[in-house]
C-alpha cells in the first residue's frame, strides 16, 4: 500500500478518538475559559469580557493562602504515598516469587477500592474521633490521659485520608515498572560487589523512575483537585482550591469558579510539565 494511503487510513482510524476527545475535553475546557471572563452579580451571570475575576483571585491573600495549603497537602501526601507505594511494589516485585501470590496480594491492596471514596474516608471518623478506637486504645495503654483532639478534623486527618485514598495509584505504576526490570541487571550489580542498598539506590530506583513519575502525576492531579476530603476530614477548618471552587458553584458564582478552575488547571499542568522534563514516560505507556 502506498505510504500516503497508509497515512490517510491512519488518520481515519484516529478520527473517532479525536472527536471524542474534542467533545468531552477540549470543548468543555474552552467553555470554562470563556465563562471565566464573564461578569456576575448576586443572582445571575452574563456574558462579558472582563479580567476582574482573575484580578481578584491573583491579588487576594486568601487565594494565595488557599493555594499554598493545597500545595502543602499535595507535597505531604506525595511523600507518604511514594514511600508506602514504592515499598509495597518493591516487596511484591522482588520478594514474592510466586506469580499467584503476587496477584493475590495485589488484589488485597485493591480491596479498599471496592467501596466509594466517601465511605472509605468517613470510616476514619469513628477511628480517630474523641471517643474513637485510637484514643480508647491509647488511654487503655496508659499512653495518654486526655483524648487527642488533633486526630480528627485537622490537617493530620486530611493527609491520612489522602494517603489512604491514593496510595494505590502509586503502587500500580511502580509495580508495573519494577516487573519490567531485567533481573540480570540486578544480578550483575550484586556480582560487582554492590550491597543491597547500593543496588536499590543506583539500579532499582533509576529504572523505576517512569512508574514513580506516573504515580506522582496521578497523586498531584487528584489531590490538587480534591474538595470533598478536605471538607469532611478537616471539619470545615481547612480549605483547598477545589473546595473554594465548589463553594463558588454553590453560590452560583460560575465566572469566579471558572477563573479559579483555569488557574488551577494551569498550575497542575505546570507541575506535571516540570515532572515530565526529568523522565520520558512514553516508554511506559
């Protein structure tokens, strides 16, 4: 077949996917950008072309504080998810020899995902509450005299819920990457006299970068856009960008919410683009 005919055929095959992408992603994002320049009042919003929404967001100390808090949540969650996720993936890939046991243990990791995020998140409330299981156990053990108030409705509870919800998004890509590592490379490092720690740092970690990067992208995008977890687990005492957008939508301030969404999208894309500069994940996809 002539190369030009092959190119035309390939274009026709890709066309349905391009159409779906345009309808469900490009068009909605363009609409959000357009609405972000509209004006609004207490009961209505209407077409205009103003920069007031962006000016208010970018000059408000509250907005900067909210973004900073959201970034803090993201960084702390990423650190714990990466540490736990890599450890679990490494154990499954290198210490579980049987493929049957690997599949079984991997399915065990997915059990929490058999329920909704909200149920998994709310399940921490009776555990962390003032009269919950954690405080009861600590009191019975004589480690505390008064209940720990910071266990629930605090930043600690928010981060704990985030780690619980999103760690598996790090386990899966890292495990997939580790399983692709040629075991002869590790054997060669050991034959060269490398210790277990040296092999981990200089061989396993560099080769697992694509999986770590994919998991990091998942976690950054999920935490930056989350609003329900912050609302429930902080007891209304903390805010995030996602929660600000949700509140603006509830108040029918759609142009302000759209402007916040555009800034949040730009921020996430900037973070992701920086991460992609350090590794080529196309080899993993």
